[in-house]
C-alpha cells in the first residue's frame, strides 16, 4: 500500500504510440492501482514520447525529477523495463537524489540505488587514496604542508559552506522554473498571482511551508 506524495513518469517509445495511447493507458492503470486511492497522492504526471535512439534526451524525465524535488515526492514508474536498460536514467537518478519505485517491482529501487551507492563509495575511496599519495609525494619533494594551513582550510570550509547554500538555492529555483513558466503561460504573471497559485497547488516553499509570498516568488525569479 503506497503512502505519501508521488510524481508519475510514463514513457512510450514511438510517436505513434504517443498519439494512440498504446501502452500508456496500461501504465496509468498500474500507477493508479499502486497508489491505492488516497493512500498515495499524485502531485503530477509526465509522459515521454521518444524513439529510444538517444538516452540523454529526456526533457519530461528532467521535469519529473525537478517536480519530485519540489514536492519532496517519490518518482513512480509503471514497469521497470521502461527504465532498467537506461544507464543515463539510473546515473541521473543517483545524482538527482530522487527516490523511485516501480509498481511491478516495488523494492527494485533499493537494489539499484544500493549498487550505485557502492560504486560511488568505491570511487570516493580511490580519490582519497590518490590524494594521500599525492600529498606524500609532495612532502618527499620538500613542499611545505604546514604553516597556517589550518586557518586557510577553515576559511575555505566556510566559503565552501556559503557556496553550497547558494548552489542549493539556485538548484531549487531551477526545479521550480517549469512550474512558474506554466503559470505564466496561463496568464498568471504578477508576483502575488504566482504566489497564490503556488500556495493553491501546495508547492513547498524553500523553508518547507506551502504558504508563498510575493517576496519569495521574486527571490526565486531573481535566481533564474
């Protein structure tokens, strides 16, 4: 029984299927059954119509992942075979930090993300080993590694923290961009109007509330 907020991602492999709905209705039925009424609420749904020739051209998937981050939702997919052979998707999902579930194999995401995490952890260890080896080699060459290095690292750490905070805010604004553009395309262009629409859609603010103000909208737009 599914609980929480979900964003659905449907995928059909040809334009013909996209126009006819072949395969799409079955995917939607599977998602509806999985969500089981009110136990799992659907915040949004995106349908990708692609030929399969390019794995890196998935604009609707990008929007779906952005929307997941906006709502703090989980991506729900009807069938694992829609994405299981897509390395770009799996790598992108790990980087996007978005959890997902397949209705025909609900625990597959744990295995997939777990494997990806192990690979990433191994790479981090390799980088650490290379860094240590490089420092040791520099020390053997007589390069001074002491002095006020601690103070420099502290200043660098503070700057890195500020940069990370700005980056998170910019990423959040980028995730909201397509939602705000959709509102603007319907004629909602004022800051207060956009704020009301985001509040009505229960889109979380950067601080986790769902009550948007015109000032918050202005700050978000300024980052785009």
